[in-house]
């Protein structure tokens, strides 16, 4: 097994209306939800549209065994927007926690779809795995794995 994909951290679901979806989850007892910190902390960013990336809204729910994420892209181009338009609401990516974002990316041998790094080199890499895996895979390293 590739060590980059040993520790599942979260499932990210793209939605049309984040407030409506959050309310539904809360109505069936899944919550609480918190807004994900601003995305502006990423100094190094390789994404199709910086505007599209910065405009995405995220909410997270930390369950005892996994984090659920809701993502609402705006009208700007982004892989999340394209997924929502082509396939509708549903799972966009599976996120795996790694200790070192750069080492994980180098060790996968997979083509990179998007990536971002903070000044301290923590951050994320989305891989172009949708055709083979049926979903985008992501590795992430952060100072606070709870977010």
C-alpha cells in the first residue's frame, strides 16, 4: 500500500446549496458544522482558477472516525464546479492525511490536478485519479489535522 493513502481523513461532497445541505445533515443528527478557515493562507497555488478556488465555501463536521466536508463552488471555473455541473452533487474527493505534503506528492507517482502550499510547506495535492479510481484522491498535511 502507498503510505500516502494509509490514513483517510475526510470525504468531500460538492453541493449546490451549502446551507440547505448542512441543514439536512443537522436534521438527521450529523453536526455540528464549522466554516473551513479562509483559503487565502495558501501562498503557492496551482489551480485552474485562483478566483474559483478562493470563492469556494467549505463546511466541515468532525465525526469521531472521519471528517465530512461540504463544498459549494461559485460560478468561476474549478474542478469542483465542473464536477457539480457534469455529475451533480456528490463525492468529489477522498482526503488522506500525510505528515509531509511534498514527500507524499513525490511518492505517489500520480499526475497532479491541483496543489497548494502554505509558507510552512503544509498543504494539499489533488491527483488526477477520477478515471481510474472513480473519484479524485487528495493528500494533505496540516499543523492541525482536525480541520
